[in-house]
C-alpha cells in the first residue's frame, strides 16, 4: 500500500513538475539551522500524528502533523512542511483526487508544500504563519491555472483562491491559514505535551508491531509443523507403526495398512511414489501372502483397483519384484482417468468383507489365533470368519 502512495506522489510530481527548486538544501534559521533537508513528501494515513526530530544540538523537537476534518474538500488542509524539512501530505488529498479522478489536487498540495520547502532552505521559515501562507498562496495563484486547468474542481478552487488572495486577509483565507499549523514552533510546554503524546503513539505502534511479530511467528510455527507432519508421513507408511520392519514379526494390520497406503499415495499423492517408497512399503509385507479380500471397502476406485493389482503381483512374484514407481504412477493415472470418465468403475474391485454396519471403526487387531489368513484377525471382536471369509 505504502508503495502505491509513494508512486502516486512520484508520478504526480513527474507529470506536473511540482517540486521545489532544489531537491535538497541546508535549512536556514530555526532549531534545525545548518542541517541538510531533502524534499521527500510522505503520505500520512492518520489524521493526527506526532513527529519527533533531533536538532543539530541533540535537542528533541515534537511536531503535530494534524489533518482535521473539514466542512468540505476545498477547505481541507492538504499538507504540512516542518522546520525539520519533513513534508507530510494527507491521505485525504489522494482520496479527493481519486473521487474526482484528477491528480491535479495532489499536484496543488505538493506545489504548496514545495514553496514552504523552498523557503526553508533559502530564507528560512521566517515571519508569522500568515506571512508564510500568504507567500505560498500568492505563488500558487500564478500557477494554479497550470495545475488545475483541466480539473473539474477548477471553478471552486479558483474562486477560493482569487477571493482569498485579493482580499489578503479575508475571512476565508484566514480560516485556511489558521488551520495550516505547520511553520509554528512549539513552545517548551507545548513540546513537553507533544512528547507525551508521541510516547503514547510510539507505544501503541510498538504494541501493533509486537502483535504482528507474534502472528508471524505463530504462522511460521504452524508451517514448520505442517512440513514436519508431511515429512513423517512420507517417512512412515502408517502412523504409529514400528519403524524397524522385519526385526520382529510383522503385524497383519501393518501389512494391510502399508499396502493400502501405497495404493492411495500412488493414486492421489501429488508427490507421487519413489522406488525407495516401494521398498519401504514392501518391507512391511510378508512375501507371497494372499491378502486378497482383507481390505475394508473405504478405498476409492483407483486405490482399490491398484491395491488388488499390487496384491496379485505380490502373490505371483513375492516382494516388490516387478513393481516400479514408474509403473505405479502410469497405472494410477490410467485408473484415475477411467474413474473420471465413467460414473461406474469399469473394473470391479475385489470382493470385500460384507460388514453390515458401515463405516467400520478403526480396526483393533488381536493376536493371530490360527494359521488360515482369514481366521487370523478380529475386527472389534468380530473375526473375519464370522463376517465372511472370501
Ligand atoms: Zn502552507
């Protein structure tokens, strides 16, 4: 957002040539006498902001940069130039320019402040506020036609300035001058009060920055946790599974879960399958065992068909022989396109145990009781034999 405001100011200055005679210079007079100042108009978002600056004698000064609400846009204060060389343009000026689709309003505000800036680095902000404003408005009058020549605001602005400047201290003009608080230096008491306000403002800003920092840290923490979860999912086919395969008797559910997971990953994981994944998954599967039909029916078409094919391969050629990551990826792609192009699976999936109460809860496997595969497992106390062996 800030970048856009800077760009709006830059582009307006380029288009209208509303810059001071010198882009930088040495400040004349006042507490910042002798210090260099560069023309750098900043768009101010808040209506009331305190600026703190240190003068060459290391004394701190506080300036109120205020853009109070105005009864209409013609009496709106558009900018301030401070003794420190700081130049602020109200965000309202950009809003008015946007409303009228006319950057001439920004050009006017910049031009007005550029006159103050020229004064600051040539003769100093001498004299009272009204004299300084009169100088600025008188110069503006000469260039107003160039700046607002095509502006839809032109008749109103022109009238305001003509009236103001002709009558010099006419009420209308004095009203503007009174509101334009910029060149006045605060007294010691005023500065002390401003410093208090500045400290409050900075504390509030620091609080916002801390909250931003905490939000950023928490977002990063969540991102790290997501990445760690993704890594552990890739490293371990089944959450909670024993990470040392074959070192102890392979639990039946681990084998089933491992193969199921392999098929699902081949079908749906954007990361795909690596050869190393196949070796790891099959390290959970006892060679040559027939798991056909032992799988719950919660698999989609692609995964269940692929699983059946993997099982068939495992039965015919124990281990992962003949199974490559390349084959899995191609086969999964073809199965996916089949299930997307037809409302019904073209290839029927393998028979699955007919469990009447759907969907099955996570299985709690008990120790094998007998040798036959379909007798070996119970599912929540119901043995596969009871629910129907294939
Ligand atoms: Zn002014």
